[in-house]
C-alpha cells in the first residue's frame, strides 16, 4: 500500500465510520428534546478520537507532501495546505450553518425550513470520506521509500525528535512560533464573539465568509510566487505589523457596531459590506503569514524522517496560536468592569461580573451596565506587546531563513 497510505487510508476509513456512527446518535448526545441532557463525557471521547485520527492523517499527508513534490516545488505544499483548509472551512462550517439555518433557507432559498440537519450532514460526509479514501487507495500510487528515508519505529521516532530538538536553531524557531501570535490573540479569539454578543446573527457572520472564499483560494497562489524561493518568510515579515494594526481596526468595528443596529435589531447591508471589506484586507495579511510559514517549514523539513519534522513544527505553530487565545478568553471577563443599575437591593447587588450576579441584578429589577470592556483593554495591550515583540522577532526570523537548509537537516542531504 505504501508507507504513508498504510496510515492514511485506515485513519480516513475510521473517521468516516465515526461520522456515520455519530449521525445516528448526535441528537441524543447533544441533549435534543426534553427528556435528554447532553452527554459531555461521550461527546468528549468521540471527538477526541476524531481529532486523534485527523492528526494521524495529517502527519501522513505532511510526510507524503515532502516526497511527492520535488525540492524546487516543495514551497507549493503551503499553497495546497492553505487552499485545502479554506475549502474545508467553507464546506464544513459556512455551508452547514447556511443550510441548517431556517432563517437563511426561508428568506434566501424560498424553502419552508432548514435543508440540512447535523445528523444528515455527518452521514453525508461519512459516506463521502469512505468514497474518496477508496479512490485514493486504488488510484493514487505511492513511490517506494528512498534509501535516505528512515523507517523508524515508535522509539526511533522519538529519538529523531530528540535530534531535531537538540539544534539551537530549532529552539530559536520554536520560541518565535510560541510567541509571534500574542499580539493577535484578542482580535482573533474575541472579535466574532463580541459581534454576536452585540446582536449580529452568527449565521450572517458565517455567510460573510462566502465572498472572502475566492480571495482565500486565489491569494495563496499569488503569494506562493514569493515563497517558493530561498526567502519564504518575507511575506510573513511584511504582513506581521499590518495584521497587528488590524487588531485595532477590529476593535473600532466592534465599538461602532451598536450604532448601525436598526430599530428591529437587524443590521443594514452597508454594515455587512463594511465587515466584508475589512475581513478581505485582513485575510491578505493572514495568508501572507500562513503561506510564508508553511513554505518555510516545507523548505527546511528533512524528508528522510517523513512527516515527523513537519508535524513537530506544526504542533508548535498550533500551540503558539492556541495558548494566547486561551489566555485572552480566560481573562477578558476579569478585565471587564460592570455594575448593576436600578436594582431595588442596590446594597446587595452591585456587580455583574458573573452569571449569578447578572441573574440577581435582573431579579432585583436592575440592569447590567458595562463601564469598560475587557476586550478593548486586551486588544490595545496585546497589540503593544506585538509591536515590542517585533524588535526581537523579525530580526530573528530574518536570521533563521538565511541559514542553509543543511543546518536544519537530521541526516546529510545530497540535494
């Protein structure tokens, strides 16, 4: 079957099987209906297994991409990655929310109700996973492993990881990956939630992605012209400060959003046009950074150890994006100053910091007022941190990309 397909094919068949199984029980697990409560334990277990299988598939695909493409074309792996993720996001999130939304289907498609249910969606993609996996298994042949490729077992793989992590240059890169997204944490993690909190429908926000999708597909093709050479991180360096500035732009959009709200609680079309325009420009900088980083990973990854090298780098990239977002989400409420106004028991109900206090305030006839939103505090502080990070981060990035590929190799290459 091949070194990578022997992992890829079983993983995708199992993912399809989990989806088919979930399609029969998802409503019960989510607590749909009056007689059911959400089964958090089972949901967590199933989705842990799905993510485990998806990670296994990802490792196999990363390793296959490094050997499927020639050394001079390996920079295009980032383009395939970006276009594939965009297509997956569109089909799995935007299309589902649109067709599952009764409001969208009634007003825009002329239907009497929603066209898709979560269970039906899972069933469809489970079947499609099995079909596409079978096609790959039968029609796409994997080249035999070269003599340079190491076929390590579990212990050998961790030994290779140890060799990679012994490199001083690798630790410099890891530190960059773990800290470079601190400046974007508030805008990336909280902006959409703040817009929904103000009253912008989440299905409308999802639909705003539709005009952005062509840009997200075509833009990496253009950026790849600048990442396929010896300096793939130049687009990253260019886009970084501009993306930081857009954190403040998003904060401004959130601040003025209530001014656009109509009497019936809806928002006019020109407001959505403003959101689309801002997100389109923002996506240019996001893609510059993403495609540049992925092209750099493809350039320095040692193909002799398969997907291990690429997966290690992607792991630290994901950690670098997730931990700042978690911190931003965790402390935004603590940085938000609220008070209860008009309560009959003002001496006992004065704050709205927790859900319980909000409930007590409303029960006492009062309303919660926000004096300072933690979202704005976090956005400004983290953008400043991001600009300070640039003084160390960007020179370090320039130095790392100027190193020869041999400085990153686990084994001695001949190419």
